[in-house]
């Protein structure tokens, strides 16, 4: 699942390569250059390995494309470059997410679940993405006094209160 950063760069969560399940960090930006469209395409972040494998010269493309390998693309149709200053800063911020989540404790675990869309165990309670998103939304909008009260609750109570107050139901 790709994530679009504020600069328009599309990467996988945590600033990883946009190719399927690649665990490498995005290091190269690829933008499709259309001859017919006036609308700019969003750039996509890939690791160097996937750029070498997927984006080939035109002769190689003609040979591989007709063999049935539809996952290769001609380099002449794409702009391939290093990330600019803004994109590099956003990628660095994304890569530091795990550390920020760890520093936040239980709320960081909720943020991780909501961001990665992956249910996980939080203090012995299995929390899904929908509930985690409710907990994050509630935490971010509570006053300091109410936030302290909410953080003192056990995980099951936090999840129940968050769903009741933010989602309006059970």
C-alpha cells in the first residue's frame, strides 16, 4: 500500500521502496513522462535495485516485453533521479517513524498499527487498525487533563472509550 508524502512522492510506509514487499528504503525517484498528457504524474520512490531491474533501455524493453514480462518499463519514458532536498527530508522523517513510535509508548503502538494497517498486540490486547485510529484521533484531540486520565486507563478501556467518543458507537 503506497503512501503519498506532502511533496507528492509515493512510497511504501516508513519510506520504503514502492515495489511490492521490498524492505529497502527508497533512494531513487522515478516519474513517468507522458507525451500526450499535460497533467504531471506523481513521482514514485524505488530502491536502486528495482530501478535497475524494472527500468531498462529501449532495446532490452522490446526483447523482454514481447516475451511476456510486463513488469519492465522503457527508461526513455521515465525521468530517473535522486530525491531533491524536500523529498529527502520527508523520506528521512518517514524512516524515523519507528523510533518516534517507540518513544510514545502505548500511543505510539496505536500510531504504528494505524499507519501500517496491521493489527498487533498492545499490552495483551489484540488491537485492529480501526480501533487504533480511533485511539490516535482521541489522544490527539484531548485536553492535557483528560489525556492524562485517558492514558491511565487499561488498554481495553482506552479502546472502548476511543470508539465510543470518536466513532459514535460500538
